[in-house]
C-alpha cells in the first residue's frame, strides 16, 4: 500500500482501507473488523482532519484517507493532533436544574426489599421514639437538596418542635480511618446537625409530649408569619411545602406508625394553612376598610389627621395619602343610609342636633369572625343609584364578631387573690356587629382571629378603629416558643473594684483574695458566695 503524505488524517486506532469499492460499497477496517462505509462503531471517537506544513499538491483525488502512525514524521512539517472536548453526560450534570426533592409532584421512590429490611431494623418499635425520629430526620436531610431559605425554615421548624439544631457537643471529629471504615449512613449520622435529647423519652421526668399536629399548627400560625415572608401566595406555598414534605417522608418510611393519625392531621393543617395564611396576608393590608376609616377620621380615631394629600410633595409619589375629612363624611353618611335602621337614624339625628355624637366606649380586644353577610339587593341598588352622594363606593355588608382571648397576650395585672377568684369563672364573651365593605370580607374567612381597637358610637353602631394582628383559625402559641433562644444559667463571678495604678494601667482587685488564694467561701453572714476557683490578688489590664 502506498502512503499519501499530502493530506493525512490523524487518528488513534481506526484504519481505513485503500482497496477499491466492492459492489459500490466502500469498506473500511475498524479495530480489526471490516465494516461497510457509513456504519459507525460506538468505540471509535470522531476525528478531525488537520493540515500540516508539507506539500498539499499531491492530495488524493478520490478523497480516500490513509493511515499515518503517531511516530511518523513528514517532510517539512509536524503532525498536530486536535483533541475534541468530551461532553459530560446529562446524568452527571449538577446545578440548579437538578431535582431538589421539594417539587410540587415529587414523591419518594418505592422502597426496595433491601431498604425495607434495613428500615425495619432502624425504625423498629423496640427503639425509642427519639432514636427513630432523629435517624429519620438525618436520612431525610441527606436525600434532599436545601437552599438557604429552605434550610432556614427547616431548622427553625426543628428547633420549634424540640429538635436541637447544631453540632453535637463532645462528639469529636472524623478522621480518615473512620471515614474509610464507616458507611454512608453512619457518616451522615456523625456529621448530623439535628438531634433529639433522649431524656425527652422518659415519661417520669420529661415535660414534652409528641404532638405533630400541635407543633405544625403553632409553627405555621405563629412563628412562620413572624420570621418569614408571607407577602405572596407562592412564598407561603414554598414554606409550607417544606413541612409537608417531611411529614410525607415519615409516613412513606413508616418511621413512627403509632403517630400516623397525628401525621395525617398535620398534613391536613398544612393544606389549610396555605389558604388561610394568604388570606391573613391580604386582610392585614386591607382592614379595617374605608367605612371604618371614615368613622375613625370623624370621631377622633387612629386615622384622624393623617391625610397628607394637600401637600404638593405627595403628588409625585405613589403612596397612600390617607382620607380627607370631607370624603370621610360622605362615606360615613352613605354607609349609615345603607345599613342603619330607623332607631339608629333617630338617635343619630338627635345626637347631631345637640352636638353629642361621639365615642362612648373604647376597647382593645381579640375578635373571632363568626359570620359575614354581604350586601343584599336593596343595599346594592342604593349604592348604584344616582342618590348616592359618593360615586364608586364599595357596597357595605355586615360582619359578626365575638370576643376571643389571645393566648399570646400579656397576663392581666391583678393580685393573686383576684386571680384565684377568676380561675373558677368563665371568661365573658361579647358579640359585636360592625359594617364592612364586601370587597374586604372576600379576603376574610369565618374563624379568622383579629386583635384590634373597637369603638362604640353614642347612637349605637360599633366601628373597627384599627387592627394590630391577624391570625389563622388554628392560631396557637406553644410553650416551645417561650424556650426559643433559652440557655442554661451559668454562674458569673462578681467583678472587682476598678482602680488606676501608678503606671496608668487599670487594676481590678480581687474581692476574695483575702479569703486565701482567691477561693470563694461562705460569707460572714452565712450567705453563699459562689463556687471555688482561683484568682491572683490583682488582675492588671494594660492600656
């Protein structure tokens, strides 16, 4: 075979035959096998043709490529090989597109027989609940991809539910030998940052009880709105999905079958929270409504003297300028005409004529939404009629509220004797009827909890002057919340007397030096001074 050195192709182990075509089909030799031209071998990498510095006039006219060994050199040039970049397999690509385990329709893969046998052992009922739930949480974290927000929500939920977050104390580090001899599950356990104090399993000394649904209700209704963003419906769904995802994992892997009823109830609470938290977010922005704001402006409430629309600097800004007194009077009279009965009209005219229309009762209380009644056809007709003094007003409906005692409110400032007297008495419940726009009530729901300022007018109606809190129907505060950030008490030694020494250095004298080597002992009056420790007579702090 005669080599054509004018237009070589550089390749590794692919040999092209220079024999003539047989029956119109070109044959080539690939890895020692003769194959028809055009058929590819998966083991052969594509090659690129390169030019070199030799004479190119003698290129083969029929385009057939000849073999050139890697050690061959041609006159006047050197062979240059061009390597093609290897593309990573899609299955090995990492990044934001990789599944996180928190997708809306994500489900855990079925448990294999080997995993089933393993989980039967690690989640066996002979083990305490603390051991099982700790192992499950650690394995769950290893199978999910957390971003910073999800991890923050998850960790705060764990701490709220009595699961410690942070490295175990006195656990030591992991050396190379330990890593080599341990399984992936054991390494995950060693490096875990969520663990449960096993002392909580002792019913004789533990003050804790297992309540998945109670913890979910407390966290979603109280803790989550305080710490995280609930301004958008999607953000609420993302936060709630983290908790639901964990509950699904516990059910799927049969971690604690004795609490399955609680887990199902907690999942139902998550679904309810997604709807109610979005309503809570909207209600907090729209309450108390234009009619109640108008009453507040006219009768000296929190919205009085807040109108800034007359100032020129507000015209270029997209801000709420408040309600003018003139507009407030028109809204109030329209609402009074739409919802007031004859008795209210008579009292109002009498009090206005004598200039006695005023607020006669002012209370700050918790309120439970009991019933909502949208505007009837007669009211709708009035607001649409030409007799309405203000055009474009939202129709006014009625809302029934009753007293609700906020579990997070500060205790009453009463004596122990008065508290003892009240323990056996039922707390009074009062019912209130207020007028609210239909468009406001569409953002509320029966069972919603409010905390606000109610005021009663001298001619009968109540109005909602302001709202300070809006909560879900299942709002609750657990003792767990009071323990957030709590640390064990530690004894701090008293500070000595500070003086300035001759060298202008600050001297802290040891008040216990006279008792011998700085050892704290019992005082002269028998009082306990503190634990034993040693101090030098003086501690000098240089400038």
